[in-house]
């Protein structure tokens, strides 16, 4: 992409009412646009990052048997009433509205009930199970406060997978597989070392506990008690003797930390399937309720988390796995030969399918470098009079700040680290 054609522009300041570092930097760098508190639009650079995150999550979901679908955001009141989850006293963050015929509907904050209702048309026998549908979709939550940028949105992008199993034993096996898969995802996003499986509340689903994946950051909204040695944690809301005994951890080995929840998994059992009549016929001919599980990952929240974890005083620092581009090619104003060489180099990179943002703008070097640091693309390649004379290219790694001279052949090979 040519930076001169990129319709988004960097900004020196974020909106005055934006308090979160993740949103402030993403707005300033031209990745997102703030519509209102808790509601953001994704601009070309931001959408590329979101798609990179989605691609990683999709690959791992497919690897454990997931099948991608897309459900309606509009939710039928009657379906959720059967599970007791329509009542505002039970779920206090519904967005509800009415159709022209006065029928009341809601905007989905999650999809367990809707998914269970849909599966009634597709599950009748033990031969139809297990099944693992998932989706990437905007969710809507009428949050009272939304001051943490992409951490707590009123509209946010989420991956939600739902497991449908014959027995609790079959669910338990998939649940453990999901834990391993989530760890792979966070490793691929470069936050695995700071993300911990965390014992959390089971909510209203008939179980004492669920599990969250919490990433350490001072900007996090949650307090967890962490054992780095055992790589597990307990959410403050369930910190008690029973939880400690369950995890075989003593309180002395735990440290209090701030963290943000980037994923969660629940064993739902028959909480949704029984009231909605989602059953199957066993091999013996008996009717049984389908056993369910729910597995969420906040896609947009992950984007904000990565910014919070890796950003420095100059701006965003993207891991290569999710960066909008691998290379930021920066042409410094010089003679016509310099521009001609930079143009050709850009074309060669594109021809090799190497993702590159080419800063072809006629601006001073300082402005270009400031924008480049703010945007956080992993490798900055400088083309100037000096580099042209030397026959080498100057490469600066955004994360380490290391500067070295490389050949054109090294650059075009795509192997820069």
C-alpha cells in the first residue's frame, strides 16, 4: 500500500475524552476511529490487524474440529426467556428494541441460547454429535461505563465457539483440548508468556467455576492471584480456600496482579439444552439432553491488549504475526535516482508477496520517522542518498530499536530476523 493513498492519517493527539492507552494510540496511529464511548470503527490499518488475529484463531478452531458459521445479531425474546436470561435483573446489559409490529428483540451479547435453538433442527441422534460450530461476530453490551478503550466496548468483535456433546466425559475431553488450543493462539499472538489460565466464577450455569485466560497488564480491569511457577491464577471474585485446595496452591505462592480477560471457557452442561428441548437419542434408544460448552475470545479486545502489552513511549509495537504490514519502506527526499530506486524496490517487494507499506510522501525525515514509530510496523527500511551510495539498505527493528545495514537480496528474501 502507498502511504500517500492511505485515507487514514496519524494524529498528534487523541480525543480529549479517551483515557485508555490502547485506544489513544490506535486512534493517533490511524487504526481506529472513535464513534462514541465504547464504540469504534476499524480503519484500513486496524482492519488488517483484526483480520490477522482472526486468521490465527480460525486456523486453530478448525484444527480441533470447529466449523465456521454466522448467526443473526437480532435475538428472539422467547428463546432467551426459556433460559431465564432475558430478564434485566439477570442480564443487565442487553440492548433491546422493538420491530415495527411491536415485537421485542435484543441485540446479541452472546449466542448460547440462539445456538442451542438452532441445533434442534440439526441434532436428533447420537450420530449427530459431537458438533463444534463457531463464529466471528459483533456483540452488543449496554455497559454502564466504557472507559477502557477496546477492553470494554458496547460493540465489540468476538469469536464464540459452542460445543455440543453426548456426555460430560466427552465435553471434558474437548474442554481440555480447547485449553491447549487457546494457549497455542496466545503464543502465536506473542502474549503467551504473559497470559494465564485463571479459575473464575461459573456464573449462572450450574457450575462452581469456569476458566478465563488473563493477560497481565497494568491497564487491566481484573485482579488475579497468580502463581507464575505453576502458570495458573485465581480471579479475585472466587479467591477462597476451596479454590486454593482445588488448584493445590497455597496462598503464600500467589502474587496479586492486574490483568485483562482475553478469553473464557464454560462447561454449560444442560443449562441451555434442557429448557430449550435440545435432546438426542442414544444408541440404546433413550432421550438425553445435549451437553454444551462455550468458548469465547475477544478479538477486538486482543488488539487492544497487544497494544497495551508491547507499546513504548514512541507508539505501538506490533508483533510480526499480527502487524498490518511486515515492512515500512520509507523514502527520504533526495534526487530522482533515490525515488526511482525506492519505487522499484516497492514493486519488487509486492511482487514477492511481502507485505509492505511504502511511505512515498514528500515530508521531512523526522515526520516520517515519528509516524513510523507510532504505527509500529516491525521493520523500517530506509532508502536515501546515503543508502543508495553505500549499496546497502538501513533497517531498523521496531521492537528492539536495533539498526543494521542489509542487502537488497536479504530484504527481498523476507527473512529479516
